[in-house]
C-alpha cells in the first residue's frame, strides 16, 4: 500500500471529505471540505470518487513526501506548488516519484488548498466521514510532522483530463450573491447588508467568516429592530449570514454550529459559498441580491 509522510503541516492541515450529513438534528455539524467544489475537482483530476478523503491545507506551508510513485492534484487557492523544487502549479495532475517532496507555498490568492492523492486517504470514518471537525473535535486530529497517511482504493478509471482552468483574476472586492434569509425582516434596514463593502477580520476560521465595516466605509453597520422580542435559538445552514447584536455579519462555513440565536438575514448561493471559503483577513466583500 502506498503512503505519504507529512514533513510539515503548515498552520493547519486536516483530512477532509464531503462531511457527515444527516446528523444535525443530533447536534453534529456536517463539516467536511470548506470549499467542496475545489475538493471534488482535485479528486476528479486524479480519477478518484468525488468524496474520497483529501488534505485541506490552510494558508500553505504543507510539505509531504511520497513514499511511492503517486498521482497527485492540488486545487483551491492560487499557490506556488513544487515537486522536489520544480514548479508544477495548481489544477493539474502530476506524478510525484517515490521519495519526492511536495511543497505548498503561501497562497497568492485565497487561503485553502486541496491535495488529492490517487486512491484517496485511508482513514477511520466517524459517523460515515473521515473529516476533521475543528469545532466539535470529531474526526482525525489535525496533521502533524511525521504522520503517515496510507492510501485507499477510492478511484475509478483513469481521469479524462489532467488539467483544469485556473482563475487568476485579482479582485479588489469579492461579490457574494445572496438570497433573503428567514429573519431578514429583523433588521431595521435590511438593504444595508448589500450597501457598501465589508472587510474580513482575522478571527475568521472554518466555523465562519467574520466581517466588519472598513475604516473608510461610510455605509452603516447593521442594526436589529428593537420592537421585536428576542429570537429563540433555531437551526442554521451552511452559507447562512448571521448578524449578532454588534451588527457585524458572520458567514457560516463547514464547521458552523447547528443552531444559533441571532437572526439569519441572508444565505449565500452555492458559488458564493465557495468564494467565501477562500477569503483571508483584509479581503473586502460586497453582498449582492441574487
């Protein structure tokens, strides 16, 4: 059985698949890959099933050694990727020879990369998933130096293509399409969500993207209506935009809690959810009605 050895995990590297749906009524988040479209693309490039476990690397710095010839693909954030010091790029499948070191640099755009290895990573599932849930602690521990990951056989036929298009466009403001949330009317001025721009704070993580108004932004912070009783806790979904009393929105990502007591005023479209997972501190976003 082939395997890879973690040399350096970077700030945070975890095993992620498509998560564990169907347990939210028991208080268990779905978790799984933050950027599911990037994860499934990586698997397709190496001929895996779309849900095969991958490595999710946050903010680069991941280095691993292939202990046998291995077909790999790295997707997600625009990142310098090298195999034994030779640049290979993202969104392309390449064969890393036995003994090769694969290294991910600091992302030039975005923050999360997905490493697919042909066959997928062999890990013990919990509630049907091998994903690491950083909020609840369910699933494997985050990767550490010296960890050895065996490979499974979750692959089909040889991939039809080994290269996918890469979006290198730089945007000063990321636009996120939204649909009205179930509690949009609990804001005193619901349209203010889409007014002006918001800035991502350093407190963002796999649980959610936290936003604030930039210092140079004249659009107002959001306010709750004062004529309504306090909202009871209720279920929340991936991509929900929740507004705490301070008026600064939070976009829920993969490891979000399953309930919340603040109003969900909008829900991101599926493409916008993928864009939100790649936001870094200082990024500017604008909400747009879909």
